[in-house]
C-alpha cells in the first residue's frame, strides 16, 4: 500500500479582510505588455559560450520560454556576443541583419535572450522595424500565464508593471497633451505617457497594499508551523520537482514539461505519525532570473529561507545539469539560505544511459532516483525524513505518571518516540522532536508532575 498524504490546509489561499476588494483589483484590466494575438517570433540566443553543449542548452532554454508564452517560433539562431553595444546591445549592423532574417522568416516579433534597457529596446525597434522583446519580459509572460493564487497573481502583476513603467515611451501612444488651458487655464494638462505612468503608479500602490494583507496572513500561518520540520523542494525549473512531490506524498498535482509550471507553493505531510515532516514544492530557478521577480516572490521563496532542509532537485538528463546545480546553489545563497542543510536529489536516472560519478564529499548527502520508480521514492522519503530529523531534532527522556496520560498523548502526537519502558509509577519515554515541540512537552510535563530524566536542548 502506497503512502498518501493529505494537503496541508494552511497552504492554500488564505482569507484576509476585504478579500472581495483584492479580487476586484485582480480583475481589473492592466496595461498590456504584449500583443493580444500570439506573434510569429524570431529568437536570438546571445552569449560567449565555452562549448557547443552550453550554447545549445541556452538556445533550448529561451525557445522553451517563448513557446510557453504561446508564441509560434518561425526561426532562431545563436550568436556570439562578448561586448554588448551601449545603444543597441548587439550593434546597429547586427540589428539590421537580424531584422532582415526575421522578416524573411515571416516574424513580427524579435526576441533577444539578453537584458535590454528601455532605450536599447526603442533603438532596436527603430532600426529593425519590428517589435522587440528581451529575456525579462519573456520570463514575466510565462509567470503571468502560470500564476493561479491571488498572491502569485499580485506578485507577477507588480513585477510586470515595474517592468512597464520606464518603457512607456515605447508603447506607441499619442504623446500629445490631453488637455490644455491656455495662458489663464488649468495648466498644460497631461500627456498620454504621463497619464499612463500615474495610472501604473496608482495600481502599484493598491497591489502592494493588497499583497501586504496576504503577506501578513501568510506569516501568521507559517508561524503556526514553527515547531514542525520542513523540507523545501528547490531546483532549476523543469527539473521534475512536482513529479517527485507526487511520488513522495501520493499527491496528484498537475505536471507538465514546461518552465515555471509551478509558481504557488504546495505543501504535503511526509509522515503518518511521530511528529510532522512537511514537504513544500516551490517556484523553480533559472539562469539570470530577473531581480524584480525575486523581490516580488519574496514570500513564496521564504519557504526555502525558513526550511530545515533544502532538497535540491537536479535533472540528470540535461547535459547542463552541473551549471543548473551551481545556479540553484548561488541563488539560494543570495536569498540568505546558505546556512540551511542541503540534500541533493539527482532525478530522471531512467533517462540517462551512463550515470555520472558522484562524490558525497563534493555534493553532500544525495540520492540518484527516478520519480517513476516506487522503490527509489520510498527510499528517498526515508532518507529525507532521517536527514531533516538529524539536522534539527533534540532528544529528551521523561517519566510520565500513569495519571498524566495527556502528556503521553502530546509526546506521541508532537514528537517521535524512540524508546519506551515502564515501572510501577508510570511510563519512561525517550523521544525526539523540534526544540519548540520538546519545550512544549517539558512545560506540560512539569505541570503534570513528570520527572525529567534527560534533556538535551542543543541536540
């Protein structure tokens, strides 16, 4: 019989005051960042690669992101770029050549896999005569499509509007004044760009205020789990985190081989008894993830920051998996999660002909698994539970009188009993638990007249 976990209820959308106002705010139509209809797209991958494998992996990544946005790709290429041009990033001559190839392929949108400033985007569009998108807006578009909960939708909308705000001049709006008052009138009035900027600023204020309410409610829910052991599944996007989540907890979360399919955290319990161990599936990382998205998803990423164990999922079938692992570790360090214990899960072994040589001295504790192999995932669940308990649990031994049955019940529900004995007066229980859970048991035991035989608060 396979293990199956029920959802942890506090991880859904939380109820907050004025919840209807948040829904109304989210239902408003914000300024559009891309055309309504999918645009035929020509994709250009730019970089200074050290190998063909690295070049092909980067091209495949940006193509996957564009496809996830729903845009048909009519052509693509990789181009070496060592020194970005100040005004156009690629240089005016290269921009014209790229535009010619894009138009010949029937494209109306040119996507450059690079960060472009607002002025660089405008200059490229003037030279190319095509719409131009950069890497950041492509990633923002994928996040926008996959956001489901109120919190995720608000966070993505904040990031999109922050991206749009300095680019208003390039939206093709009529920049003439909307109203004028003459010499003694009400003033020169607002241009279209000024009006749109003010509307964006007002909407950002309301979105941040709404998200602040959700954030406070979410913080209260997380505070209730302070005594619970928590494992966060982290890793490069599309590494198979959700598939592992389903296999480890018996869930039936939707899985698709698309980047950033999971934006909302989902939590399940890994244990039936002996103190809860919670497993959380988090948003994936990617190379050069926009900083404004990292800032917007601070609450979602706090699941990684507050975890007792970070389970890093690596896709072994991707030839660039060492780079993906390095990217994930660097972004975890940047989030302030560098002091948290880590366990590496090398996934998709069934898709690899020759397994790499791995050294625990280099990568730390690890398992090589396939999420489709029950034997693998059962052993992985046991290893994760053992590792997280070893990273945080403390030991204690308590003599519980038979009359204090409620203390025994608390021990068995909040902790893991590793040994038990009895004498004429009561039970002698040796147990493990989080520092908070053990402290709670000890306080309740003292009230009930229990005797502390062993207490190691630091272990």
